[in-house]
């Protein structure tokens, strides 16, 4: 590790293979115990990003542990968090990356800001930091899987293929969804090509919680606040698996090397749990009216955006997370995420401005037409 620290196995005096446990769990156990031992000393970490939503949650979690945190961003989206050592620069410029590397070494790099980066740009960053950091955590997405959102997924499910040095145009001719998945898979390959078994690849699905900039949960909360008959999409018992941003942040700091799906456990929470929590926290001003998928499709309701978190594809909420749980992922109930997000909104906070916010939400007139049809049956 940085400043001459030992590897997890060296710190424990044991090889992971000597433990009689499944390989991923075995490796995770060694890693977590070693981290606990190492926290007696200061950890030095670098956040690529660090000013909003997941990046800020990682910064907050690290600072609460007393770790020394450096952030690297352009300094445009939001103020730097208190207590960090900010380095401003553009990660698409190699000279800025080389300057950043001079601020190391670090025990850990957490990359939360590569959503719009090409694999080649992520590769440049990984190469610049390869000798300045012991461990690299790259936050990817379930979109890297060929089967999402149509198939049940494990970490062994096939992913898209893209070279580590692919540019932004790689796969663009195949459409938005495949292009995005290819780009993320290529970014994963870029990190792995440099850091190898010193890398963790995290594949979250939907991330909710205080600071959310996409607008999914905030829209449902504001809709519940208005009250009246609230259109609830699909089946009440539909499993949902959003991960709380704070749980993902904590796991990013502790994740052992390897690839992990990061989501809430399968079957624990339902769409009814989530929407009922929204109703209750905003004052129980209305009632949920469940409307089936076919009716919504007939009215041309766009899945995933007009009614956030509603999607009919079989694999949307069918992501296996046992490896991450075995490696230390703790996932709070969705009700807690709802309560804390509402408190954040009520506190006068505003998310970082983002174009995806405006994509979400159902027009009240359209909702009223659908509900009137359902009531007349």
C-alpha cells in the first residue's frame, strides 16, 4: 500500500487460498480484516470526482473514518467538500493526470466520475496512476451486461466487448443502449489492463438517496406530496433493488479486488414498499391506484422515465448480489432511503443540475386520464 504498507495477505500473514471458503468470499474476508488492521493508521485515498452524489457520499464516508482524502475534478459542478485536499484539473488531459499523480501515493483510488468518459480516457488515467496507487475501484454499471434488463444477472453473465483503448465512437452505430454498455465494458477493461488484481469493478443498478440528481425518487416524493389518487405502475409485489448511495459509497471504500454487482438483495423490497414509504413520509395525503402494464402501454407511458423505476423487462430487478454481500456490502431498507431523501429535499437542498432530471415524471393531465379510465371500469 502507499508509503510502504503491506498487502492484505502480508498484513495478516496468510494467503487467501489457505482459508476454507468459496474463493470470492475468502478473498473478501482477508481484505476486510486487513483493512480493519490498516485503519489503525491513516488511509490515503483519491476520489476522481468527489463533489456530488456518489462522489460526495464516498468523500463523506472516508472523512468520517478519519482518512486523508484528495479529490480531483474540474471544480465546476459543485464546491469541494470540507476537509479534503482538492486538486483541480481535467481528467481528459494527460498532462493534468500526470500532475495529479505527483500528489500521491494513495492506498486507494475510487473513480466515480467516468460516466461520460471513453475507455481510452479511463485508460490514460489508470496508466498515470498505476504506480501512484495500490488499489483502484471503478464504479461501472449493470449496463455492461449484454443481458440487462432482460435476463437475470450474476457476475458470470456475458458482458459487452470493447477494447481498453476504444474511443467515444466505438459501438455508436449499434444504438444508444448497446453503445453505452460497450463503453462501460471498455472502461472496465481499461482499469483491469493496468491494475489487474489490484482493481475492483462495481456494477450498480439504480442508485437512490440524498443528493440524487437523476430525479427518480425525488419525483415520486413530490408526487406523493401532492396527494389525491396516485398512479402506481405495474404490480405492487414487483421486486425492486435500488442501492442507497451511502451503502454503495461504504462498499467502494472496503471492496476487495474482483467484480461485484451492487444492488439491494433480491426479493427484500417491492414497488409497493417504496411507494407506500413515499406516501407516508409526505403525510399520507393520497392513495395508490395500481394500474397494469398493458393499460400504461396503451396510453404510451414511457417506461423508466415518465413513471420512474417502472420497467416491464424481466431482468430489470433480477440482479444477484451474493458476492457483494459476502464481501461486506450492507444494504439498508428502501424505507430508510425514502425517509432520508425526503429530509434532504425538505432541508432546502438542490441536486446538481443535470439534463436527466427533466426526463422524469408523468404529466398530471395524462395521469388523470389514465386514472379516470381505470375508475370507469
